[in-house]
């Protein structure tokens, strides 16, 4: 299963749980919304580049 499909499956599971748990319905629907948004982000491809020596602590305050 690819990431988009996994995210959509998680969103579906959260919506189902919202039906089974009316007391926390709003929380389950929020989770479903997050997973659906991630599924939309997974529709494209991303390139992650890690460069040696770039990461450092920001000491500016």
C-alpha cells in the first residue's frame, strides 16, 4: 500500500470510529481531517535533501 492509500485508510478508520464513539466524535473527525490532508500532500512526490553541516542550533533570540 502506498502512503496516499494508507493515509486515506486511516482517515476512513477515524470516520468509522467517530460513528462508534459519539462522545469523542469531534476528535475522531479532526483526526480524519488530518489524515485526509496528508493524503492530499502524498499525491505528489517530494525530494528530501540532507546536506552535511547544515543543521545547527539557532542561538539568536
